C-alpha cells in the first residue's frame, strides 16, 4: 500500500457518535415507523433529505418536527474522537498524505463540530457535506468527488467507513476500504472491507 490520500466518513469513524444517533433515530422509528424495528440501521449513511424522501415523503409537518428535534439533539451531542483518530490523522498529514472528510451530515451539524473542535478544519484538506455531494451513499459520488478535489485517482486513495451504505459507497468508487467495527458486527464489515480495525489506537500503515 502506498496511498496518497485518505478519505474519512465522520460518524462512527472520526467521532464516536453512532450510539447517540442510534438512540435518536431509534426514537423516531418507534414513533413514526413502528413496523420497522431496524429503522435506525436502515437510515445509516443517508442524508436527511434522502431519509425524508424515502420514509417521510409529503409529510411536511413530520419532517419539520424531526428537523427541529435533530438540530437540538446535535447541538447537545458529544463529539468525542474514536480512539486514536485525531493523532492518526495528524500523523498522515505529517507524512504528506492528503486527507478529506466525506459525510452525509449537513453544514448546521458541522458548525457544532467546529465549535467543539476549533482545530478540526486544519486536520483535513477538504470536508464534503450533504450540500456538496451529488448523490448520497451508497452511491460513490462523495468519495469520487473527494478524490477529484484532492487531485488523486481513486486507486491512490484509501477510505475509512463503518456503515453498510458507506462501505458500499467506497467499494463502488474503486477505493481501498478500511472498515471500522464501531457500528456493525465484524462479520458484516468483513463482507466489504479490505482490512478491518476496531479503532485507530494502532493506526493503519497506508504508506509502505
């Protein structure tokens, strides 16, 4: 492996937030879609617009209620780094490897991230949010856009993901996949990942 760029999902990869989102979307699922006990898993990796289009189409009042609740929830969330993630990204930058975030989160959510972590933007050459990405995960668009933005071919990039939609996105883009076992069981991640890690405590050598 001798990759020139590293592309990261945000939730469940850089930040340990997936359990918090599971709680939020689990509550929405029980309230609006009790027939789908796995609702919180179905929406992982999807943008808010995509969730609304697929599960709340035409329900303007419901969408407004969920948006307000989500904004309040994210304003009070804890954005703690996955173990070793911060130092790992710093080490990549020191090696001259370009870095980018590819997330289904929107700018309002990222404002909360920047508030809690003022140095976050300095860790990445680019941050792509739902407002930038043409088609959401599992489509490959976000990761292909990030590679293009960094001036690298997909084959020269490595991607880090935890959700099934995210892993499918990376594989569809033709990018080497490091799957994090932070959200899904190891046997699920193994179906997609080229290599699996629990966190970044021991790093991943992508420049050999």
